[in-house]
C-alpha cells in the first residue's frame, strides 16, 4: 500500500510498513545517522536521526519508527537541529582533538556531522577517555578513545559475519566496546577480516599500515620491489575512476605501481588458476572414495583462523592448497628469482589486496626453505590509495600497462575468485574439461551468479554429480555444517569466505557502504568473464609452461612447498 505523507512541507510517497528513514531516503531527503545499518534491524541508539512529527511531544527516531499515513514530518527544524547538536557535542566532549593526525581525517562521519551542524567550539566540559591503542593484531588497530559506542562493529561481527569478537563492556558512563574480558585483539577470537573497519564511523578501528616499510623498500637501490594485484583491487579502482573495462582498470593500477617505483607487477589471478587446477584434482580424488567428506576451500585466511578456533574437527577436510597470494609469493621468490638471477632476499614482495587478514597470513606462513620471506608487506586497497598520493601519482595520467610475465596471463576464471562462488565455478570448469575435453557451458552454474550469501549448484559429468556450495560469512557456513551433521552427504566442495559476497567486499576496500558500488564491481567481474576468450585455467599458456618447465621438474617435497602451506 502506497500513501502520501508530508515531509518538510512537501508531499512524498511512502509504503506501508517501512520506516520514516526509508521513506525519506527514497525521496531524496537526507537524515544523518550514526548507529544505523541498512542490512540490519534498527536500534535507534544514537538518536541522531530523530525528526519532528506533528502531534508527538518528543522527537521520533526515523530509523526505527514506522511511517503512518497521517504524518507531517520536519527533518531539520530548529528543535531537531538543536537536539542533534547536543548529541554531537556530548560525543565530542569525550573525543580526542587529534583530527589532523587521525586515520579517518576528512573521511569521518562524526567530523562530517559536526561540520554539517556548524559546531565550531567545545561547549561542554572535556571528559578524556584514557587507554592505549591496541596494535597487537597483525591486521587491525583498535583505538578505544575514538569509539562513540554506535555499536556497528558489535553488530557487524555478530549479526553479519558470525564471530562476535566485540561487545559492550561495563555500564553507564563507563561503557566501552571491546573483546571478551577486554583482552587485546591478538588473543581474541578476531579473524581480522576487517569488516568492522568498514562500518566504524570514526577512527576507532582501522588497518595496521605497512606503507612506511613499502616506501623504504621502493626507494632502496639495493632492493628489487615487486607487487601482485588482486582482482578486487582492479575492480575497486575501476569503480573509483569510472572505468568500465576490467583490463583497463588493472592496467592503470599496474601503471601506478610502476610509477611508485616497483620493478614488476604480477596478476594474482595467475595463481588463482593454479588453485583452481589443484583443488579440482583434490575433489576428483576425493570423489573416488566411499562416502567422501566434503572438501573445504583454503583461500580465505580469516576462514582458516575461524576453523582452527571453532572447528578443529574439520582440519582434515580443508584443502592443503595454499592461498593464491602465498603461491605467487613463493613462485616470485623461487622460480622468478632464479630466472632473473636475483637473490630471493633482495626481492621485496608486496601484496595489494582487499583484506587485512592477508597481513596475518603473510606473517604466519612466511618463510621459504632459502630463508627468504614469502611476502614482505601487504597493503589493503585503502593503503595503496595512500601510497599513490604519497608518491604524487596522478591516476588520470596513468595509461594501462599489462601485467608482467611470467605471471601476467590468466584465464577469465582467475578473476572470478574474488567474488563468492567464483572459485567453485572455476573448479567446476576444470573438472568438466578433465572428464570431457570440452569447456563447460552450464546455465545452472551461471544462475548461481547472484548477491546471495549462499550459492549452490551441481555439475553432472560422466555419471557423477559434484555438488558445490559457496558461503560468505560464517553465519551461512554454520547453517551448512548443521545440514551435514543432520545427515547431508551429497556435498563435494564448500567454498568459504568471511566477507559478505567475498573478497570483492573485503575489509580493506575504500569506505563506501553504497550497495550499488558492490553490485557494479561484481557485475564488472562477471562481464569480463563473459567477454574474454580464455576461460579455462588449463588452457592458460603461462600455466602450461609453469607446470611443464618448473613444477613438473621439482621433487614431490619441493613442489608441495610451493603449492601447499607450511603451517608449522
């Protein structure tokens, strides 16, 4: 049912059952919020969204109050503005005055709201919140002095991801957000996915920066810096720059990295092809067993940490294949180093990714037999943008440059990996080709391309049926595990990603929570796969050459050290 209401002396359309905020937003009327998360039920905790409704004595929270046909609403009346100013002034009374040095300067919702409300002086007594900055985590920094108790991190971690690292601690004016027993992040159950950093409105949570180490390396003449770029990075830059071609966006990222001082830039999708081939072989071998247990993916380090903490019983079912970033890092420090006559220790390898948990992975699985580190630094997309600015690079003057050989060619299946379900689709293509010698064209698999947090499809080939399930967030994973415990036995492969929709929505992306941005990035990935000719990892000439000329000549032990992780 659609009816009219009055908002700011204008007639607008509203739908029965929706909130005031929803109706106002849809009609182009902006009402500020601090605690509201569109994907979750509203709490009305911050009261910043309060509006004046005729006939009501008190202001009404727009995010949680249902719209009614008789309503006459004022969103920016003097009464409303004064209430919002009071709330913001109370928040600022206990907030640090270090905006100039803050991680979120000029990108802080509290700062923007203070400016919007024309708050230019402190009117309330200062109440300083003491506490050390928690830098114990390899990927995330927590500064409780900047927390405004909006609860977004609590809700994101518990209600969307399914980990519940954060909660409210103490009561009244002593309330803070923290981990269990208020312990440091490194001893908590945090999986370092970084989704909390995307929803935090201030600088209370952000990624641990490695920009300084990278800067020192690229300006050190004794060091040979190389980088690898993930598909999510290219897609994010395409969205930022308004570029419609995935390849052009990747080329501009490559160009920017070379201008920063890197010698070579490789494509992580090359290693994605390796992962697809290796996991396909594992699934085929497992399917020959009687009552085979499902194989779980191993690409997401947040999932690996979660599995160790919560599901140790699954350790034998998780694929031993390393993540693409670590595989490519090992190849760079071994095969590439040998071909270029470089010492592995002289190469400074940097991953450009969308995920802070890759920082933890790099530190936990990081030493090669020759003593060199697999990965020397990991930059999130947000950090990479800062690196570009530090080095004075104008992206408008960066012209597309292809990724470098020998790790620059990939199949279009390789770029699918950063979207939930993409790894499963790539693996299905490999399995189908191994049995039939033909490339897969299956509309059922194509129909699994959606924004759902759980995707499922079946591949029927040579009298066998392979069932693939892809889940993003651990809440969805737990539902699948419950099905298995209740007797489901037809699942061949379970692809697990911590972040909703996968790495394309990783916690290291630019802070922009507009749904259309995510949808456009995912669409770009799928469109690129549809348009490109090389769709099968097994037909990638660079992959064929790597297997024939390098991996096949290694001993079984040496080959395993390249492909498999060393979690000792």
